[in-house]
C-alpha cells in the first residue's frame, strides 16, 4: 500500500529529509544502542536484535513530517479495520463475539446451557437456527434438535401415527392395523418403545407430565442416555470347570452387549432406527442380522460384534444365537458335538458357548464388542490422552522385542531409567487381559512412573496378589485407564526400611470391587492419594495420609460396609475430599476437607461400632455442601444438603451391581432435591459431570420453539 508521505511533492520530502539529517532524533540511550549494533561483529544479530536495529535506523532517518503522517496512517488503518468489522458484524459467520447475542435476539434464538458438543458454540447455534426454522414443526427437525441438544441417541414419534382409529378415506394407512401381527417377532420386541408400530387406543393424560403418550396432539421424544463403549480384540473369559463356556467380560461377569450406533450424519434426513441408537443387542435382532452374512449390520469387523478364533473372524453362518441362561455348569442350549455351528452367542447375557468336540481343545477366542455405560469413567477405549502426566516416549507392554516378558520386567526397566530421567511411562498397547501374581514398584526420590493404557485401549490386570507401591520424597506412581482385579497397597516403609513418601494417582481406572478387602490401602504418614473418573472398592487410609476423589464411585458393595476408614476398618481415616462422588458404604474420616455434589449411600448395621454412617472427628473444620447425606451425619454444618430420613427424598439407582449398564445411574424418577440438587442445578453423585438434567433443560428450551402449534411434546427415556 502506498504511504501518505510518498504522495507528497518531492520538494517537501527532500526538505523533511534535510531536517532529519541536521537534527539528532534519537535519545542518548537509543544512540548508544544503535552504535553498539553498528560496531558489533562477534556474531550475526538475532532476529529480535536485527528488528530493533532496523527500527532505530529508520527512526534516525525519519523527519518530523514523515513521523506525523505515520501517525495519521495508523489512525486511518484503525478506522478501516473498524469499517470492515462493521460489515462483518452483519453476518453470524464473521461477526465479533459480542454481536452474537444481538443477532440471536433478532431472530428469536433462545440461549441454552450448551453441555452437548453440538450446541456448545453459540455462534453455530444461531447459524443453525435459520436452517432449523425451514423445517420447523417436522418430526425430523425435532429429532435432530433432541440429538444435538443432549448428545444422546434420539428418535421423535408423532403418536397420532400409531393410534387405533377408524381410517379416513382420504388418508388411508393400510399399515396401521388395529390388532398387531403376532406372527412377526419385531411386533413384541419393540412394543411400547420408540420403534413401536402397533396401534394404541387414545390416552387422554398429558404427555408433558410423563404419564400420557398416545393421543393426536402428542409428540414423544425418545432418548437413549447410555452410551456404547468398545472393547477391541479382548480375550473371552473361560468359565471355571468348563471347556465350552466363555463370557465376553474380561472379568467373567454377565453383561449385555450393546450395538455400535450407525451415524445419521450431521443433518438428519431419515428417522432413526434401532441401528442408530445405543441400545442393548437383542437375541432376535442379532439372529436376524447374522442371516445376512457379509451384509450384516451388527456382526462383522467394525460393527457391533465380531468373534475371532485363532485370530480369524468367524463367519456369520458359523454362529448361532441362543438363550444361554442358567447357572455355571448347566447353561441351556449349549451346542452339542457335531453341531453345524462353531459357537453360540447370547448377547443379552454376554455369554459364548463352543460346540462340544472332544477331539480338539477349544480355540483361543477373542471378541470385539460394545458394552453400555453412562459416562467416560473407570477406563475405556474413549480418548484419555489429555490426562497422561508423562509426555515422554513410553515403554510398550507387551514388549515388541520379547512378547514373553512379564509386566514386572517392563516396570523394572522403567525404574532403571530413574538416573537419566525424572519421569517414565509404561504403556499397555492393547485391550488384552494379563494375569500376574503381584506387582512391586519402589521409586527413587523425585521420580514419576505412570502405568497406563494406550489411548484407545482398555487392558485388564488380573492378579492373585496386590500392587505394592513405595517411593522416596516427591515420587509419584500413577495408573491411568486400566482395570485392575487387585488392591493397591502403599506400605509404611520401603524395601530398604526408609519411610514411604510416595504420592499415588489413579485416573480413569477400575479397581474391582471386593466386599472382603479394600481396593486401596495407604499406610504411610503424609502420603497423598488423588483419584478422578474412577471406580473403586473400599479405601483404607492412615490417619496422617490424605485422599482426594473427584467424579468417582466408591462401592463397598453394601450400605453397611465400610467405604472409608483407617487401616483397622473402624478408626478415622485421613483427611478426605469428595467432589462429585457416589459412595456406597460408611465413612469415618478425621476431617472432611470438602464434600460437594456427592451422594453417601450408607447405613448402620446391627451392633455397629460406628457412631454414624458419615462420621468425622473434627467437625469444626471442613465443608459439606450440596450433597446427599445418610441419617444423623456427624459432619461440619451442612449447606443445602439433603439428609436421609422418613419421608425425605432419596436417590433411586438403575442398578447397584457393577457391570450393569445403568450402574449407579440415577433414575429420572429421583426427586428433584437430589437429581437437581448440585450447586449448578445438575444431579448429585458420580455422574454430576455428565450434566444430564441440564442437557434435558436445553432440549426443553429448544422444543418450546419448534413444537407445532397445538401439539405437546414429552421426553421419554429408553435407557
């Protein structure tokens, strides 16, 4: 761009240059710096030094008129930028952030909490409003609003489509029979759900209250709030005492398989079907799907389920879907010897049965499948890389150079690097199950060792012993993304007899619940335990140690069992912090530093030595706020808490059995004092960070605007 000074007649430019030559325009300090740069020959100037040198030379050669016009140019540039921004502010794609609310108000946009990723950006939401207005009142628009506002699987149903009514001759619906076709299995399987096609009589109750459904003016928004989580190439777990029977769960638990939802794309053009939502995989659905062979929707590599024998994918026609219920040792419908099928699968129980064949041992089985859960917690193949604490190149396990090496050997290799590095990670690179007797880790002072699952993996460590961890001052042992069937034990002293001064961090882990033994035992004084997004059993923490838990489930397997105490299961454990946690079992701590947005589901047993299910020795210190408490708690004065008592609200859980998809998830029927009782209006407990009530509020705000006049919507949870 041509400068203003260059547009002046040459006479004025020359005169201005003579004035610059006849006067000293630099300060003494600037003159000294310029002289030093001119005489400096020891090395080339750095980029910053060269820039400063050029600025001083230009200033020394610039006259007063040129300097004045430079100031005028700067102000003209500011004015030009402001004019350009005024034009850009007319469009939502380019406007300044402060303009977004004004454009939104201009078109009637209603702001929401923005919990789900699709509605997290107000700019994008305002931009989408115009496109949604073009489809306002249609079922597809409402379905997409539900999916985007909540981040969950959604399906919108206009209930007048499934009303049992006399046919109107100008609008015949030959598919809408008054009596269902009982010859088709889908009729009963999807009845009273989001994909129900049978005709219903009129329900005069209002759908907005959650009681009515089938009426002319009603539109149902069905939501699948659980998510499907993958487990890839995981070894099937053999059932004790049987050569034929296996379970999908690495821990040997019965658990229903879920389907991997098929994406509908950014813009929904076709209503959701059973394959588009995260739902339990039914026997009849999978059986029907396997008959399609290579064209199967649910079975096959990259789909919801794949079964491998000796590393090879079993053909869909080699698999039979059966009801394999029954106690271990006497499952029903196990394939007999000589069966046409290699394996039978029960997706509703998560069981596998191989055909009986005494001539050869059963092949090694692995499976890729999906299971249901409520949130990214306890480990999984979901993204976790942001939580890694050691950025260095990790040591892989299994060792690519020697697959037979045990995990203890790889941990010892990491410890041998202590002299050259202050932090090392050992990374388990797949979703396998690994057996070991025990693990022992002793860290030098100031050293950090992280045992983690690679991003996209969920390994399981099955041990008969424990993980014993110790270390010197300022040492840290971290576990990330691993399921461990063993206790983590920090003894009072290290193997050399010196005090154990380790810090322990657990992130996205599951320490398998055990009613008899605690999952974490901390003996040393001063040791610190930090846990986040994890599922644990009981904790035994010395009185001079500290524990801090955020977004965790602590399950002692019974309300009357001990969830937190000292080593003797009775005395007060060290200072405790609970933020967004669900604790099943009694707590006895020296002090509750902070308890916020949490649920303590506990009770005293017969002949109990605890004075209260929630008991702190120092009640003049600490803070208890926005939490659900057991009856008669001995804590600091609670603030905005709900205390269990006769006639008072209480949490209602889908399931308290670990392994169930709805484990520790609150039912929507839970009283608002608990379900909306957190400090931000969300639910109390471990799934507070999911913000489920706020997602539902966002949806209700959106539906108010896009529901056709005269119609009424209702939200119906399918899981």
